[in-house]
C-alpha cells in the first residue's frame, strides 16, 4: 500500500512579501531533486513551494519532509508542530537541521544531517517499512555520479523559473560569514559532464540557472562542460568568483554556450572589509578591469553586496552606490550581514555579546538586523541598506549603470524595473532594536 509524502520548500510570509515582485527568482532545487529519489510504487508525492503555493495544513499525509534553512527555521517549527498535532510524521533536513540538529530534533520525528544522497533513500525505505530511525547522518562526501534528475514535473506555477540544475558542489574558499564548510564535507566535487548535459536537456525551457555554490570552482571542468553546453542553444546564469573571470577563454566559452549573467559576490568595495571576513580573493583594485572584461564578452553582472561589516561606517552606502554606477554593475542582490550559526563570524559576535536575538527570524539578511554593528546602530544599518536599494534601482542609477555596462540592455532594464517595483517602504522588524539604537 502506498504512503503519502508532502515535500515542502518553506518561505515565511515576511520574506515572501519581500521577494514576490522580483522577476528572476528561480526555484530552490532541493525538494524537486530529493523527489527524484522517491520510489513512486511506494509513495504518492506532493511538492509545495511556499514562494507561490500554500501549505495544505488541513490535509493529512503519512510523511511531511521540510528542508530547513536558518531564516525559515522558526516558521518550519510552527508548520511541523501543526502537522504533528494531527498525527503526521515530520522529517527535517537542510542547512539549519545540519547546523543545529540538537535544536531541530525537538520539532520533528526524524532528522537527516548533512548531504542526503545516501541517507535520504535509506530513510525512505526504513519509513516505508515502519522502522525509521530518529537520526540519519552522512558519514562521508558522496559522489555526484548517477544521481537522479529533479522532478520538475511536480513544480507548479513557475513557468519561466523552474529551470535549475547543479554541476558541482562546494567552494574552495573560506569566507567567515559563509556556512558551506559546516554544511558540506570540505571537498569540491563535480558531476559527470554527460549527466549534467542530459539534465539540462530535460529542462523544457530555454532559460535555466546553475545552482552551484561556485560554478568556476574547477576551471578546466567548467570549460569542458561549457563546450558541450554550447550545442544546446540554452540561456543560463551561474554564481562565480570574480578572480576566476580573469581567464578570457573561460568568458568566451561562457558566452558561446549561452551565458547571460554571472552572480558575483563582490560583497564590498573596501579591502579592509573583505579582509575582515577572510575574502581576500576579491581585490578591489582589479574590480574595474575584470568587470570590463566580463562586459566586453557580453555577460552581465548581478553583484552580491553586503552591508554591516565591522569596518563599515555610515558613508559606506553612498560610496558603494557611486562605485556600482561607475562600474556599470547591471544588478545587485544586497543583504545585511547575517551571522549564520556555526560560522566564524557568528562565534565572534556571540562571544562579544553583540547578537540581538536568538529568534532565527532575525537571520534573514533582508528585513531584520541580527546583531549590533560596530560603527552604527541597527536602525542606521537598516536605513542605509534600504536607501541603497532604492537609489540603486532608481531610474537615474539604472540609466547610469546600463549606459556604462552596454550589456544585454533590454533584459537588464526589465530585470531592474522588476526590482524597482518590488521595493516598498519596509520598516525594520527588530522587536528588541531600541535598546541597541543608542
């Protein structure tokens, strides 16, 4: 007899409201990928993505599976409690469950810690046979060979943005605000190129994104993959590090294979700020030369920018805007520094008694400030972050930046307008912030 399983990609209402009008929010691939492991002779599968769907809390399922990241942890705990009160069994996995298993286990029946290629199928078999254990933990870095394709057929209502795929796992760098080293085993791995290509072929849309942490983590592998990809007539984007883009052969292959834009974690235009979080791979003096080279090869840049480093002062927001306008940065994903659990920066701020709250809702990097900044108040950090977002996506800035970039102008103009119209008057949601604003 079949059992029913509900797979949930969670998104709390605060973040959902923040992201809803942006036009380039591709699907989070974890749950469609894990669905590919499920034996449909034993399970009926329903996939829910809270970005555009409501969780059917009124229904009953044999098993609820939730991937838990830190900013959604409190929300996931509430959802799990509602289902468990009805007698449903709940299994957690994902980054926060891996980082904080002793906490997460209090809100679920089963927990999967770490990478799930081996443990998830074993858990599913055990659960079906009514002999599941409380905890499953990856003991070694798994191979990416022979893994299933994501079940994109289960995705609802994401017509243009359900094409996500991954070719590699991990990142060779050690940034102190990043938790990849704590989530994955500390090894960079690649997937067989022929399997990646077949996965991409199965995407029934022209546009897709690589969901890799660092697509250029292995340059020679990336070159071989892009040579094969150039045969498919697809358009794509990926996250890369700027210093790897000095290789013009790499850029030419990317463009030829259909690359539209790179997401590049610039983070800051201050050498001191970058050094403070161990991101010395970024060299501010090289930004213009490398960005010009990327633009010259017809590829746009979506830059990751973070505000709130200990070296940031109140003038950082204006200086960053001026730099982005001058360099022709096509778009930004801007965040407030977020000390994710188990990272070096979290340990530092906790030791210094600078964490504002241990409610994980504070750790979303978009609508809340989770810590006391060094050179400004939490409110001033948030106000500066909001000022930057609004000014960056003002028509004046859009025209300046796209005139300097001269790359994919129509596409970038549409994406910039999407971000412009998504920005609302958002106030800081910190309940305890007043005692830090002095």
